[in-house]
């Protein structure tokens, strides 16, 4: 799946470079992937069935993981979602593997049609730093494009933009994450619509990501730490709770 996505990008990159296009800031769908198309169509049905949803989380697999359940306690994230967000009639628009470009595509193809949420929480950008290798100079404008597009779709909603969470993937990714979050904090420091929060510190110990708070190292075989586990997601929700309650008033 990633290989096909990268092949498509490799064909598009020379054209995009000549045209001065930032691929992180334009719509790129993933409809060639049946599971992705099915998940996107599920979000459309959920939006249609629940037009009175007051809160929407928008993002990638970390957002989709709010619905995760499992026999192991570290996998059982859904109860955290229900505890912190259930009262808001929430929707979860997270899709595994999505970049800023994929979220822009979803927005352009009706994901928020008919919705009038009070608050949208946006967490996106982690995958920009993965296979596509889109650094801060591409990802920051990509996140801005997501926010601007979203504001056009639901102009009455407040937007809570989260910083990219810390991960244990590479030194380059960690450095770009810090750079992106610092730039976003400056861009939205005085925005009347967008509140920026970087809550990554809740996943750290002594200034570094704590692998014990992530799902991936507990898998077989273990993977680099990227997705917070139930304890990590609980820390995120708890850190955000005062901001969410204020914005939902």
C-alpha cells in the first residue's frame, strides 16, 4: 500500500516541483486502497446519521485509535474516548496513514457536509514525516491548508489544533516535530478561531518520549513508538480537558 502511494508520488514530484506545488497542501486521495475508501465512506455515513454532533476529531491513525479496543489494557482506548468526549455526541474522523494532503481531499469530498460542530480537534502531520518525508517547510503550510479548508466548511466551529505528538522514529523526525510545533504556535498565537495546544510533554519522561506510553513497542514484532496507548491517550485527554470544556461553552 505504501509502495503504491510512493510510486504515485514519485511520478508526481517532478511535475509538482516544476509547478512550484507543495504536495502536502493539495488534495491527494487514497481511493485506490479499498480499506481506505471503505473507512472514508463510513465517516460520510456517520456524518449523515449524526448531523448534530458537537465535537469532531479529525486526523490520522492516532485519531482513529480512539475507537481501539482489545483484551490488553494498553489497547482499550475506547473507554477513555467515552469518558472524556461521550457527552458531546462526538465523531471520530481518523484514517490510518493519512497525511495533510489526504485530509484536504476528504474535506473536499464532503466529510463535513451537513455538520455544524461547536469544536473540531485536529491532529495531523505525523505521517508527513514518514514515508513521504515532508519536512517542516512543507508540513506547516499543509497543516495551515487543512485548517483553512476546515474553517471554510464549518465556519461556525472553533478549531483546536494539536501539535504533532512526539515519537521514537528518527532524530530527523523528532527535530522536525519540534520545528513544526514551534512554527504553528507562532502562527496561531493570536487567532480568534484556532487554539493551538502542544500536549506532547505528557508522553515524555525526562524530556524524551516514554516508550511505555505507546502501543507500537508492545506489538509482536515491536514497532517504533508512534501511537499512544490507552494510558497515553488518557493523559492527552486529561491535558486537553480544560481547553475542550472552555471551547465547548
